C-alpha cells in the first residue's frame, strides 16, 4: 500500500509513502492510552475520550488516503499474533466509533464557534488540544462521550415498576389488563437487556475485559453461556 497520508500533526512532519507503518504504530499507541494499557497520561479516565477524538481524526485521514478497500485490510481478522506495526490492534467497529466521535466533535466545534477548530483538526494530542476538545462536553469517560455526541444510543431510563412489585417509592398501580401487563413487562425486559448490552459493549471497546479477575470471568462465562443457550433457543424457535 503506497499512498501519502498525513499521520502526524500538521506542519510538524513531512510525510512520505513509507509512513503507513508509523501511522499504524501511532494509532495502536493512542488506542493503548484509551484502553488504559499504558501509563503515559495522567487522569486517564477523563482524557480517554479526548484521545479517542485524536485517534478518530488519524484514522479518518488514513481512510481518506487509501484506495477503495485497502483501509479495511489494516484490520487483521486472523488470530495469529499480528505484528503491531502491520495491523491495528483494535477492530473495525471500534475504529468506526473513533472516527464518528471525531466527526461529531468537529461538527459541534464548528457550530459553537467558541473553540479552536483548527487545533482540533491538527492531529496533536497535547494539553492545549485536549483542553479545546474538553470544552465541547462534560463527559468524564469514553462511554459518556459516545452518548453525548450520538456515537452510541444511550439506554432508555425508566422509573420503578408499577406492575407486580413494590420496589418503587410510591404505591404501585396494578395494571388490570393482562395484555397491557405483559407489554409493560416486555418493554422493561427490553430496556434492561439494552442496558446490559451497552455496558458489555463499552467494556469490550475500552479493553477492560482483561482487567477482570479470573474468578469473575469464570462466573461471567457460565452466565453468558446460559444466556446464549436461551437466546439460541428463542431465536431458532
């Protein structure tokens, strides 16, 4: 693959056709900072989503500089230990979220007109750039930034059940119609399932699963296997 690409901050490095490998290394390093696999930045939780914005811009420039289909080849689908300088260490879905976050951040920055858009577009990841990005949202985590900028749809919130339990602070109001009661329970179950999926997806995207203890993973595996068995039975019926 031999295409020119701006991989570093503007006006700092003159790029050549050999910079693809450097771009991949930089993208993987930024992803490592986002997922907490390195200790290169302080206050990682707060700066994680800002770093994701920078990485999204880098990936967007790489994609724009690629010929059709070549950008997809940078995502290794093989399980054999890929070289980090040849493949992204994250998947295509994660990359798409990074790029969408970058686009939405720029869209909001241009609309507000109160932040330095050119600085955000520069590709830098210094304190000044992160400060400008941070002015666009009060998010203190990558997940919240995804919600705030519309990258991921947040789970719907709902009040306490008023069907057949007393968990609410107010007095439950029974639903007389059995069909309405069933519909309400189905909606509650769908909302709860959506929240679980969002939380699990966020853990996968931020690379936190390897940080979970072996004991917790074993227990979670049993729960997930039981859930998958039921899901397969329901979807195949």
